[in-house]
C-alpha cells in the first residue's frame, strides 16, 4: 500500500506521517508540499529524523495518481482544487481540510469566504464522523474528515439529539482548544508570550465549524435549531474540550443517561464513557485517537452537561483520518491506532 | 494605619502583603498564621525578601485587637470563629474567605459542609462587590469579600439582570480558572505534571460559589432562577474568565448593550468595557485589579455572550479586598491599586 | 510472554504499561503496587481506560515468581529488598530505580541516605546503558536501568571520554528536566503555581546521579576526575536536556567531532546526531526512545559543548527499560519502540 | 517631567509604559513608534486600556527634542541613528537597545552584523549596570542600558572577578531565558506550539551579549579570558537565570563567599543574596526590579556555582532603565520601582 500526504509541513500532516510510518499495512508514505520541493521533511520537523524517502515533492497530478490513497492536510482551497481530479482517476482521497464538509456550496462560501468545491464532489464526499457513518465511510472514494471541534461536539451530542431528549433550541457549546489547532503559521495570535498564562475567546458566533455541526445535527433531527458555539484558546499545545449544555425535555436519571451513551458507543473502540461523577480531562486522551465523554444532569436547572475531550490532532484530525482510511481499505478501523494516550 | 493579615502563608495572603507593603496609607503590615510562629515570611515566600517586621505570629485575640484593620485570608472556618470577637472590639475586618458571604447559615452548611458563623454576624457582614455596593461598604465593620468566580460573573451579569433584559432561567456560566485559585496546599489536583497541557472540569453543578452568585442575582431581580455553573482548571497560574450565556427577552442591538454596560460602569475605575467585536483575555488584567468585559449578541439564537475576566488573586481576592478596605477607611477606592497589568 | 510491573501507579510505571500494552511479544502485562490492591489501574490513571486485567495487586513473591520478567518502577529501597529473591527464582528483573546502579554499597549509602542492596546482587546487576553495554545486557538476569540524567549525560559524553579528547577535570554538566522526573507524589516543589513560569535549580552538587555518572566515566577512562553537575526544574512535563561543557586536550574540527559521534552511534537505532550548527530540542524526542545529540566547538575558549536530549520517561526510564528487556529476551532492541516522537 | 518612549509597541516599551505611568515624578509619558502613527497604544496592547494621551506618534526629531528624557526600546539600529541628535539638543537619552553598549564599533559590527553608531557617541555613552557604575550614571547624558543576559551574569560575577578569586579562563555561563526576551515579532521560534513543553539551546557561542559581558569583565580584571556562554529558551514568558561556573584560585568557605557578596551589595536596593544552601528561582523576582543571587562551592571540583536571576523585562530592561533614569535625574534610584515581585 502506497500513500501520500499533501501538506506534510503542517501539524496535521506531521501527525499523519507519525501514524502512517508505524501503520502495519502502509509500505510507503511519501510527502508533498506546495511550499517546498526536494527538501527532506526533517528540515521542517527535526523530530522526524533521517527517515528514508521523506523528501518533500511538489504537487503533481500524474505522480499523485499513482498512490492507493492520498491524504490532504492542507489549508482551505487546496483539496477543493486538486481532489476531484484524483478521485476521477480512482485514487482514494481523505481530505482533512474543510473543503468538502458542507454539502451546500453557498454555506461554505458564506462561512469560509472563498469559492466552494464543485457541487458534484461536495455531494459525493462522505462525512467521516466514523462512529456514526461507518457504512458510508467503507464505500467512500472522497472522504471528508470532520473538523476538530465538530468531532468532539457531535460525538458528545449524538445520543441526546438522535433520541430527541433535549430541547432543539437549547444547545450551548463552550469549546476550549490547545494552540496546535491554529496550525503552524506564525502570528501574534500564536506567539508564546501572548498565549502563555492566558485564556482568550475567539470567533464568537462566527466559527466555520458552526455550520458543520448544525448540518450533522440536522440530519439526526430535522427540528434542530441554531446552536450557540464559542471557542477558547488555552495555553496548551494539544487537546480540545467541548463543554456542552442543553435543556432536557423531561427529567431522567443520570444513570439512564450514561447507560444510553454506553449502549450507543458499545462498538466504538475509541469512545470511552466515564462513570457518574467522573469527567474526562484533555490530557487523558493526549496523543491517542480516543474521545472520552462524561455526563452530568442538574435537577435544579433541568440541564444536562456533556464533557467531551479529544486530541485535536488525533481524533480531531490525523487519527480519525487514519481510522476512516482503514475502513475505506477494508481493514479493522483500529489498525495503526492501538496505543494508549501518552500520560503525563 | 496598622493592619494585619491572617493567613499570610497562602496565595491571597501573599498578594495582600504585596499590595499593603506599597499602600500609601499603611504604615505597618503584620503577618499572622495558624501554622507558623516566629518564622520570617520569606521562609515560605522567598520573593518577599528581608522585609522588616514580616515575622509570622500566631493568632492572638489581644494582639489582633490593636490593629485598625485585620484581613482574613484563611481557609473556611477560621474567620467564622475569630472575626466576631474582633468586630466586637471595634476592629475593621475584611474577610477574604467564604465564611460570611451567604446570609443564610443553612445554605452555607449545605454547600460548605461545615458549621456556619453566628447568624447575627452573617447579617452584619457587608458583601463587598464594590462596584454595586459602595455605600454599604463605606459603613462596613465586617466586610465579606466576594469569591473569585462570583466577582467575574456578577460584574458581567449585573446590567443585564438589573435591567431585566434576559430570561430568568437562561443563565449558563462556563468559568475557567488558573491554578492559584486552588490555593497553595499540595495535592494531585494541583501537581504540575497533572495540570500542565490539560483542561479539567471540576465541581460540576456543585461549586460553593453557586449560591453566592444566586444570592446576589436574587437581590437584583427576585424572579431569577437557578443558574448552570461549571468551573474548569486551566494550565496557567492566574486569571479567571467567565463566559456567560443568556437568552434575551427581546432583540436589541449590540451597540445599545455595550452602551448600557459603559453607562453602568462609568464611575468604576476598575471595570473596562471592550468595543464591539473585541473581547478581553485573562492576561490583559494580570496582576491588576481590573475586570474587563466584552459582549456579543447572536441574532441566530437570541443569546447574549458576556466575557468577563479578572486576576483571581487581585480583583478576585486581595485587590478587591484592598479596594473595599480603602472605602471602609474613607479613602479613594483606588489607593494602592493604581497600576497597569503586567504584560506579557 | 507474561510480565509484571511493580509500581504501576507512578509515572514510569504508567509509561511502561503504555509500552508493554502495545509490545508485539508481550501477551499479558499485570500491575502491582505497594499502596493499592484490587483496584483497577484506571482509578489512578483514567487515561488507561478499561484495559482488561489491569487490576492492581499487592506484592507477593510467589505470584511474582511466575512471570517471565518483572519491572520495578519503585521508590528507592523496594527493589533492593524484593529483586534478589526473584532473581534467585529465575525471573528476569529490570529495575528502574537506583537500587542497583552503584557498584559500591557505601557510595549508595552516602548519596541515597539509606541501606544498600546486598553486595552480591550489586555485583551481578548489569548497568543498562544499552548503547554501550549491549553484550552484558543480553546476558543480564538483574538489569539496572540507568537514571534519566545519567542516560542523557553519558550518551553525550561517551565518545569524548572514551577517545580521551577532553581534559579529565573539565566536565561541567548543566542539566534541565521536566517535572515528571520528580514523580507523582504531591508536594510544594511540584505544585503547578510554584513551577509554572519558573526555573529552579536544585540539589546543587548533591544529586544522587553524580556518582552514577562518575562511575561509568571511570570505567571508560580511569583518569577521570569529579564532575560539576547541576539540575534545573523546567516548567514542562517531560524532557531532559544535558548541556555539557568540557575543555579539549587539543584543537579539532567540528566536522571531525561530529563524524566521531556518527561513527560511534552508527548501529544505535535510538541515537541521532545533528548536523553542524544544529542542536536538538527536548520536544524533538517527546514520547519516544530517542536520544538526540548536537555538538559545538569554540576556538575562542577551546571548549566543546554537547547538547543531549531525551524524554526522561522514555529513554530516561521506561523506554530504555523495554529496550534492555528486548535484548535480555533475545529480540531486536527496537521491538515495541518503533514510533516517532509526538510533535508538537 | 515629560518623557517619551520610542518603541512602545514592543515588550520592553510596554513595560516602560507600565512603570512610567506609575512613576511619582513623571507627569506625562508619550509614546512613539516607527510602525504606527495616530493609533492608541491599546490597539496593540489592550491591557493598557483607555489611558489618556497614549496615542502613538511617529518619530520626529523636533517633537522629541522637547522632552526631558527619551527612552529607546527599539530594534538594533534605531537609537544609533536617532539618539545622537537628541543628545546634542540636551535631551537625556536612555537606550535599551544594544547600539551603544560596545565601545569598539568594529566589535559591534562583527557581532551585530550592521553598522555601528558614531564612535564619539559610543565613547560618551555610559554603560548602565547601575550597581557598579552609579557615579557615571548620575552624570550620563546618553545612557546605554545593559542587555538582559549581561545584567544577570555580571551582577553574579562581579565580586568574584573584581576580587580575582577565580581562574580567568574558567568562566562558563549557562543561561536560561523566558520567551519575552525574543520580542513580540511573530516567528516559528516563538510559536507557542513549538516552545511549549520544550527546551531549546540557541546561538551557541554566538550571542551578541558575549562581547558585552567580556567588555565589562575586562574593565574589572584586565587578565580575563573569553567566556563560554550558552542561552536556552525556556517555556515561560519572563525570567532569566544565569547559572555560572568558575574555578577558584584557592579554596575558600561558602560563608566567606556569601559574606563577600552581601558586603558588595549592601547598598544595592535591588540585589538580594540568598543564605547558604538556598538558591533563587526566576519566579521570585517576577515583575520586579530585583536580581537575586545564590552561591555554592564544591570542594570536590574546586568550582563555584553562582545562580543569578532577574525578570528580563524589568532588571533586564525597563526596570533598570528607570533605575538609571532616576539617578540621571538626581532622584533616589528606587523611585517608581518599590514593589515586591508578583507571586505566584
């Protein structure tokens, strides 16, 4: 099995490289970049060391067409332009960018502020929230890997929304993310001295992951209303926590709620539900593909609180991409992902 | 003016010491501790250096009765026991602990899990949320300094609640705090390797600051309902951000909302309201007594988002204590607090 | 292959568990603790999740005697007491503590302040600085795994000392470590608010790793003199950097020096030498078993600077232990350790 | 007293602004920038808030000539160009950049890689290592404020060098710095995700502070030889620790050494010497103008270890600049600097 990573000089690309290097069914993993050509990946990422063959190539459709699968870990716009031609040539494409996540090109253009990919390919793309879309993922030719916030949030909300247990207009998501989610590009917003010892809120009611979350919620329950969604930058490198609040339609017991989640995810290798009174911390999934979920119900207010954590570069990007890749290739979804979080 | 700090070996006590050492009207600031006697404060806190007179004394009612004012920066239960006798002898008491914050002793006992202070003194205690209680603070003999989360949250909510602009049952507070809020006592929960690169939620629906916030909201609008309130531990030392969500009763413009806040706080030296589209970060108040507030309104959901940040050891503890002390002594409330945040 | 970890509730033990869970030749990995019995490991370490069989047992010599290999990740004194009996029963023992590192019991007692293990076992113990002791490791029954600082320091110094290129009395080691090296026990010295935004020096000229380093240097060159060795606590969780200074006996070129290192380590899978002008950072080995080394030579002063980095819990503890375990079992030393660092 | 800060949009400039706003003898502090004009400082630094008059002006020699004193907190080259004209017009200049620190223009050009300031002004400039140059500082018209590393290092070395207690060729300085020392300009080297959980060494034997340190050492003892000097980037915002190693000429007692330091600095308000066995941490001077020093002597090696810590933006930049400014104006050097470190 020969695969390629486009955008290997970014964080998601580097994480893909780490995973695919150790993947039992991948014989060769080549790396491509739009900004560098002929340079070894270790020039950008010394931690990689002198891995054979890890020399960056520039994008070339003929060369790329020869791989079994191609991963895009690129900024907005790149896969929208390049992926269709690869799909047409029979290459399996896994896209970690947002270019194929929104089915409606007009919505994409409103939230991303740029032209959408061709509608036919938006339609063909399969949204890879693995745990809730396994059958479609297995058949996918063009896989659109979910965003980091949507992954944590949707896995946390799915049972409640699908079972119609919460008021459709009551969802508030207060999300916290480590800085690696902002990518490797340098800027004042990711400057250590500005981020360290600091919590910042950003893109209030304006994050491009909002329509992505709402689109999926809408497929689960057509009556869902817009959500309130905030994102906070936390002085850490990896990790996302989505703290989710919603009003229940009628009172239930916490134990029943936790049972519902355990049942919903009983076949999910990477989703772990905490016992009553216990909540996951982001570090408890660090470097792994797990999504850990804890739940609370408050009788005083009739609200449920869901705490869902992932490593944004793993289950929120490269890990889930490999999980989807596994299914697309007909393997067990856990191949190359069977390791515990790195703690502490 | 001679003052004493009880509990100078904790973080709030040390911060009080820093402020009172540089206070223009304090000639002498002595330090007391229940755990140490005859040892210089620099043994616990080397940053203090060889400040003259900073030798810790054990608690002694006769000795303490001679000060003009006494600050308690102590764990629960200490001021509840000692403060009444000092008040009776005419000493002004500023209590940074929670012992006198809840007017109803039964509520205290339920949330704090220990016996409440005598009811008569609970009644006499003035709640020192300075910006909204200046007149009473000026007359206070026993000042109960607000908790860190209530300070950030209540300053962020006051105009909305007092003007009855939000649904009474719609408040959700998602609070984030640095680790110094947990005090100096060592434990696994504050161990660096456990906290660093990590976000944890704790005391979900169970924090003792919930009744404190609800009590004050209730005095502003008797129709207020219970709030949803979550606290998160952030890998930083200082700073609190309260992200507050509420449903508006009827649509309004963001500009009007911001004008309301600016008007509400126009005489408040330490509250700064951000322009539309701008939100404060915790680092922007680091080491200072400011509370910075930003606001958003989302037409899609009809919800307002309030972002309120403080330094938990300053406006959330020692800074506000000095602010209240200033008013109790008849001085300008800004004395000894007129400095900018330390940035970065 | 059945193995046991004693001390699985500490950080090195947890890291061993992570590695051995994914080890291709380990069928079963049981966990033991002197402080807990009958409790699942996930009570101490939620990141582990519901791994089957990970219930803590108390130490029992009969039970332990049935394993093929036993790892001690315990505080000083435990393995010194328990390991001999296991060795006598034919169990391979890998000891991550310091109990068997110093050949001279009197030296142990002086630096550790407690009774040494029996002299016969001190003698039998093989010091597992893998790259320089592979043959002995393969035959070892009682393997003494090196300390974290000695591993980084000795790998950085070996070629210089063995080739007698530096003045014997000129070595100064300025080491920096993340906080996980101090273990999981809570104390003021590891309290987040004390460590964050802080650099501290500790155990100046008094660290118990000094005799361990000097012992090994002495076997390479009997003329070596005492070293100057300082350790600094850095506000990070993992990682050690040893910055090593020494005076050269006669001038040489940096390229020759780097060639010497590359040659010395050409068969070492886990040692990577940087090009001239490049130096490794601790994050570039994070979570992996690598030791990365960079070199400089200053003509102005005649001094060489060696920069050697490891992950203290991996190559500095659990990783090297597994590397040694592999050799003791006759496998390739890289089994279960073939993965790139987690970056960023 | 009217003063101006040039370069107020950088970290040292912002720190100067914080100090001068609260300075008892400064009536007005205006801000200048080469990159912005007509914009309020709070656009760059929201923590400043709506301070009256803090609107950035562009550099203009006529306007600047009207101030009593002008501070340059600018990148290399700016003050070298502008300061002479201001000095000629009788304005007191305090330069925080390196432009006037090296007396020999050729040395400047070799280490800074750019043209030196005019030789006449290099000669007139007074090097403001306050504690060792007070008389000259009082008379200075053009004050060259020391670099951050030289301040910590020279204060740590002065008594040893001046008393000729150490071998002239034996000094090794292993320095550690927080990230704010690299300034506010964004780059991969200051990107949070690259710096967090990381220690990096940089500019090995090549830092431009080396000739600055050697120049001053040479004035104290003409026999001094080149030093070995390394700088490490630490995942924290503020703080410098210089760990200094040197060989003593003849054995002495640690108590005598500490007495020498206490005597040397008995009139120094901002230098604090630790007791035997105690060492300062960077956090113990955070936000303050202190330099704290600890000492060790190792009989085994005949080496002394000096640990010297400062806040790089305070004693290492803005704080020492104000201290020098005070002396130049004839005031007590502690004016506006009398506050304890912010801890924790």
